[in-house]
């Protein structure tokens, strides 16, 4: 699945589901990614989201990504092979 292997920095992330209901519907431009977090730019504010707590889409893609499934360093994620769901 190609979207899993691309770099997400500079793309638009939309939270579609979360264990924390206040995160659902949030969106912004991805500024940074670590093993466990994504940093978004929402307007003028930087927001750090835990990957394990969210399910999201990238650039209005049809592919819904479970954050817990991609809990590795970005440089490791881009080279990993993912099965189609």
C-alpha cells in the first residue's frame, strides 16, 4: 500500500476516529513524525497527536490508516511492506 510508504510531512492529515472524542475531525498539515507521534499545524497552532490514539486519512485518500499499525520510525515505515486490508 503505497500511502503507507510515502513520507507524510507536508501532507494534510484528517482524524476520522479516535479513542479521545475531542480529536475526531481535527486536521492539519503534518510538520513532523516520530515513532509514536505526529505534529500537525492547525491554523497557527502546533498540535502533537499520539499515533496509537487515532485513525486518520492522508490528503483525502480513501485509505484509512490506523495509527497503532504505523507505530514505527518514519524511516522504517517507508521501507516496510504492508499487506492490503
